[in-house]
C-alpha cells in the first residue's frame, strides 16, 4: 500500500537543509569546475540587476499612468 505522507513529502519537499545545500554546491562545483563559477555568478548578478531595473521601470510607468488618470478626473470635476 501507498504511504500518503511519503508521497506528499516526495512531491512537495520541505526546506533545504544544510547537508542538501552542501551536496548541491558540490555537484555544481563538479559539473562546472572552479574556472566557470565566477562567470556564472557574474551572469546571474547581471540578470538579477536587469530584472530589478525592469521592475522599477514598470512601476514608474504605472505611477505616471495613475497620475495622469487622477489629473483627468480632477479636471472633469
């Protein structure tokens, strides 16, 4: 018979523990080697930076649209 608790734990694992994190880091080191890790880190940093800039630009544009609509409603009153 199936143990439903085991199935739910396998499909939806909890937080990553320190041993799991260490194993993941070791696998990454073995796959990419220390030569490529700085490049990967730099690339991830640039990606996160551009994503954040995009979010900031989107929120600034949204604020402009809200201000414009507020001005139009004030003029109509």
